[in-house]
C-alpha cells in the first residue's frame, strides 16, 4: 500500500473513531504506530538537546524509528515484523475488550 492508500485508511479510521467517540481505543489499537512515532520524536529531541548542551549529539536508540533500532541490534526484518504483528494483535484484543466494558 502506498502513501495515498495508507493516509486515506488512517484518515478514515480516525474519522470513524471521532464519530463514535472512541478515540482512546484507536490510540490503544494503534499502539505500535504510536510507539514508532514517539521513538522518532524522542530521538530527535534528545539529539538536539545533547547537541545544544555538549556540542555533540547523542542518541537514545541506534536508529529511529524503533523497528530500525532492532534491525541494527541484529534482528532480521521478518522477525521484527512478526513480533510487531503479535504485539498489535494483543493491543487490538485489549482495545476490543474495552469496547465491551463501556
């Protein structure tokens, strides 16, 4: 799926979540994507802070986003993808269970 399809799908999911007033559930179910985004934000902020403070930028992760960090650690790409799928499936189940509790 290209950028156009992914952005359209994400926009549709976000719109539906807002309409049914379940934004936090979308946040839970998309936890892997949230963590990936936060890892980039953390890496950039920490690098800029340490560069400003010491003159040399330091990194929290070997490479951002998070999945590249694991690849740099020696994990195969398929191993990272499958583990992220498993985590996503567990988060989706948690999100669906919260829908039943409301």
